[in-house]
C-alpha cells in the first residue's frame, strides 16, 4: 500500500479501532497497511471507513476504475460530483 493511502487511513482510524470493526487483530491491520490488503478484505476495509477510502485507492490492481467496488449509491454520487467539476 502506498504511503499516502496508508496515512489517509490512519487519519480516519487507529489500527486497533479498525481491527475491532474488521474482526481481526491490530497486527493483521498493520500487515495490511505495510503490504497489501488481501483481496477478500478490501471491500470490508473500505466499508468500515465509510467509503472515505475507495477500493481503487486500496488495490488499484484489483479495482482499476475509480468507481469499481463502490456501492451503487456512491457510484452515482461520485459520478455527479465529477460531472460538476
């Protein structure tokens, strides 16, 4: 995971708080932040952060488009925001 995304995640939540919401240990979250989040955990991680970090930002290799993996309601919202720019 790149440093910018890691820093953004840590501004939103501590590792221990994120681990509690994800149902895992803090050490597991630390491994994810210092390496890659497993494919099976990307959506749960983003959801636990209220989608402030997108699947594309966490794993662009798995979610190559900016809206990939987002709930439909957020896809529409983000599309509208981008259209207004």
